C-alpha cells in the first residue's frame, strides 16, 4: 500500500499462505458437503432418526449450515488479507476495500445461517410463541453487517472510480494507437 494519490492498481498474487488457507477452506467445504450428501442417502438413516422431534433433514441442514458458516467466518480475515495484498493504492482506499470484502463474506454467512437454521429452530421458537424473534434477530444482524459493508464501499468509491476510469481511458487509447498504426 502507498500513501500517494495515485489510483488503485492490482499487484502480484497474494502470499502463498493466504492462498493456501483459502484453498484449504474451499476443499474442506466441498468435502464436507460430499460426506453429508452421502450420509443423507445412507440406507436406513431415516429409520434411525425417525423418533426425533426435529426432522433429520432439518437437523442435518443445521449441522451443515453451522460448518459452512464456521468456514466462512474462518476465511473472512484471509479474504481481507488477500485483498490487502492484491491491491496497491492509497492506504485508506485499500483498507476499506479489503474490509468490505471481509464484510461481504460475513453477510454471506448471516444469509446462509438464516436459511439453514430456520427448519431446525423456528419450530422451537413457535412452540414458545416467539416465532418472530428468530427472524428479527437475523434481520438486525444482517442489517448491521450490511450497513458496515455499505459504509466501507462508500469510503472506497472514489478511488475505485478513478482506477476504472484510468483503465478504460488507457485501454481505449491503446486501441486507438493500434488502429492508427495499422492504417
């Protein structure tokens, strides 16, 4: 990162450890989903879990959701680090863009948690006549993360606008030079 007023620029690839962590998390997620998928089609699993108050599908979905959300929250700092290492420009713009990337992963985790936990938890909330608490809780958390994300996006809007404008002008200038040289 630099403190000068030049625009944002992409730089070389992030550190190997950051990429390794992101790849490891992605492979863990794919492996987890594969194992859970195979568990779901295991013969007799439905009879084994038939006596539960919450359906086995809802329980399995809640467990998978917990693991997926855990992986997303685990890689969120790595996404921020990768963004910090991959973009060069004014410190504040790069830091805000990296923080926005991390918050976007966090928002994705909240959205996945809301959908994935609903079948397992909303029946219990409804049983105590507080069904709206589940939805209200996720709404508040989602709005807080979304507001923080929007704030970070706003803070890096101008530098990104400058970077993209410079890129578009430079690309069209190169194209004009190429066409002129061919004639």
